[in-house]
């Protein structure tokens, strides 16, 4: 497991340009991987349909599949949206390679939702929500 660095906070708060954008991307992606169904702090969307038509719907969860499904071994990352609270979760599927490329494509869709002001970070402190921009 990679050790979390405190320097990321300073780069996002005070940095500029590509390094700030890249660091924010890594923080969002890492947070989505670490999010579980019972977490009290998570990234959420205010419109569960903002990613378009889901690839699948299972147990109140919309599933959007990204990756190289025809590559052997399969390289897939699922973006899961909980219909109840808008919670976002990422899960790797398969033993594939090239996940960085898939994450980059997936983040482009997440970035669109940031620009459309659909993405929030929900905290455990008084259930506050902060717009991610």
C-alpha cells in the first residue's frame, strides 16, 4: 500500500498548473478506490444520471464500465454510483495491465462532472458537502 503524502494537500491548495491538476486527479482517483459502502466521507454526485446510460444496474447501483474488455487479461475499471446517496466507488476488475490508461479516460468523464458542478465531497462533520472545482 502506498503511503499517503501530506504534500498533496499543499500542492492542491497552493500549486498551479499541471502539477496541481495532476495531484487533484490522483487524490480523487485514490479516494474513489478507497471508498466503501459504509464510509461516512465520500465523493458523490448530485445527479445520479450525469454519466449517461449505465452499462448495468445491480442492487441499487449504477455501473459504468471502462477499459479494455477484449484484451487478455481483461483490464476493466467499474465506476459505481449508488442510487440512494450518489456515492461514487471505483473497482478494478480482472488482472489486466494498463490501468493508468483506463483511469485517464475515466477521469475525463469525472472532470466533465466537476466542470458541470455535479461532484461533491461529503464529510462526516455535520454531513456537510463541498463542491469540488
